[in-house]
């Protein structure tokens, strides 16, 4: 079991919090990703948005440009099919484009059928381990030199509570997320010059949660645009008042 730590509930991001910081974001096509990405841009971040198809982010791109936020760079790459060479090439091209990377915000999580382990499919376990563990591992490994070239770099990995405490029927996704927590701790020890942390935002009315709880009363949930949700990501990626690494954070 992972022991989570609460982020301060009174954190208020100041104007220009992320000005001059290059941030690579995955999962921006989801409703949570859209909300977090918009907040990052509104605080001055220069964004590199990784997507398998640029059209998936066309609306988000247009909205950011219309608000006169820093123009994002769309990185066309299918993380689910990329191998080590693809990630190396991505790191090389981003190095030429921005020189240094101040952070990664990884929000690309899959859904998986909830079922007892005895009834779950092996293919589901393989998919979850690939997307939840191998995908961010390969991405981060390739980006370490760019992160080390930046001042106060931070990597934030979005997670769910099933990865911190075993829960019935969450086998494939829960075990994959537990492995991601362990990966975060390992990276924090191996690279003390980079902050690596995970963040569980709790019950939020997101696309992902609706796949798991289709009949849930959504009125009882926080929206993805809730300041507490957004500020959690801003707090960790900015590093303001937060120097810890290898920790499992949750919203207060």
C-alpha cells in the first residue's frame, strides 16, 4: 500500500507561474487533459502536446491561440505504438526545437473492464502494463537529458487510488498503476536533480471515471475544471513550495 500525502488546499497560483517553462503534456485530448492544458497555458507555459492525430487537438490548439497564450507545439506521435527508437527520435527533435524541458505532465490513462482476476483477460493485463508502465517509462527515459538541461524540472504522473491500495475487480489497471508508483520512486532516487511525483485527484467528473461508473450521480463530483483539481497539477509542475520527489500526492 502506498501512503499518499495531501497537497496544500490553500495554494493559489500567481500570474505567470509557468512563464518560460517548456512542458510536454500527454493525454491532452481528454476532458481532464483539456482543462489542465488550458490552465498550464494560461499561466505562461510553452506546451508540447503529444497526440497520435493532430486533429484530436485542433480545437484545443485554436482555443489556446485565440486566448493569446503561448502557441503550443503539436507533436504527432502514437505513444501506444512507439518503440525505443521513436522515443529517442522524439527527444532529439524536441532538443533541437526547445533545448530544455522543464516538465512532463502525463495524463494518458486507459480504461479497462472491471472484473475478478479469474475472469480477466490476459490481453487486458498486457495492454494496461504497456500503456500505464512501459509508455511513460520509455517517454521519461528518453527525456531525462532534456529535463536535466532545465532549471527545477518536474514530472507529474496522473494516477488513480486503485494503484495505491488493492481493490477488487481493478486487477489489470490497479497493478499497472502500482508499478507506475514504484517507477516514480525509482526515478526519484536515480535522478535527484529531477522531481518525480504522482497525483491522484480523487472523484472527478471526467471521461475516464464515467467509463468505470456510468450510473454514478455526477452532480456529487467535482468538475475537471475545479480549481482544486487544476491547482494540484500547477503546484507540482511549478515546484512552488514543493521540493519533494518520489511521493504519492492526493488532493486535500
